[in-house]
C-alpha cells in the first residue's frame, strides 16, 4: 500500500508533504499536485510496493534510502526500548498503528526517530510513560489517543507537527509545546481531564476548534502566540485589530480558567 498524506507539514521555514514510501520494486512514476494559498505546483515521484520483514520480535519495512520504519512488535515485554538499528540499518520512524492496542506500560524511542506515524500507540490503555528523544519532528494523528493512564510524555524541542487527536483522552497534566510548531490541531488534547497547564509557543498561528475540549482541569495558559489561543473546554481567543483596549476577542470561555499569562 502506498499513499501521500493530505497534510502539509511545516519544517523550519518551508512546507513539505508527507509521502509514505514502502519498500520494494518500483510500480511506476506518479505526479503529485500541491494546492496551497491559491498556488499550484507539482513534482514527480516513484512509488514502491512494500514488503514487511521480521527481526526477532520486530516487524519493519525498509524506506527509500535504506532506513527502517517499525511496523509491529510481537514480544510480550511491558517496558519497551526501540533499538536505534535493526539489521545494521537505522530506525527512523514508528509506522502507522505499529503498537496499536498493545499491552505495554512504557516506550522509549531512540534519537534516530524523526516521525511517529498515525495511531502508532493508539488504545494502549496501560501505557504510562513515553520517552521521546530529540530528533522527532512529527507526531501523527491519534498517536497516543485513548492511552488513558499516560501521564509522562517528554516532548522534544525538535517537534514541528502534532496531528489531530494525538493526545486525546490521556492523563497528562501539563504540556510545553515547542517553538516551531505552527498549529494545534483538532482535538489534540480533547478529554484530557487532568491537563492543568499548557505553554503555547510564539510560532503557533492556528488553534483548531475543540483542541482542548473536555479539559476540565485546565486553568493555566502560558501563551507566547500573538495570533490565537484556546482555553479549557474548547474556549477560543482570537486576536483582533479593531479592539484597542483588549487585542483578544473572546469567542468561547471556560469559567475554570483562573490564571492566563499572555506574552
């Protein structure tokens, strides 16, 4: 199976489109068209049909360039450390649904990982800790969704993209979103009833509706963005140019917010 993700991802001053390259023999050339802000461009790429390999308890596929993407785990360990190399090849990604519904309690990723694909740890209901090392740029849609006891997540400063519902219904109590992230996507932190504080970086230009829906304990925002921010149960604040006394127009409000810091 192959495909091109429908999201444009920001990365240090430019946008790139996420293309998933399976391993194998080329099945032909494809043209990808990108439409953004009224402009259109296209480029050619070669599509490969993938093959999954096994090494011990690890399932993986080889990416273009020779690196490895983990596609599954068949072991019974509850506390897992993903290796930096398999078969002498560098592990750079955790594949879509690779650990879906696994009975694991902690996961440690190596610094070689740059992407965690959609739903990689979705429904891991016993997962308590996720150690993410510097180097990760992308956390996909629904990555930790419904990891209901997950309360210890290290978010690296290298992160640039967080997919929708990535941390929905987890037990995290605080989150410092790093500089470079430009969007807080749809329901990223929804139903995080234990979330108390969020730091929004200056680079954020969009916060989707319901990003913090159901965050009943959320009481503190450290907001460095001059564009938008969301508070509590989907409460949304938008910067406006026509209000001089208060440059932020209140669209939705959660009464539980008691401490708001705007820089």
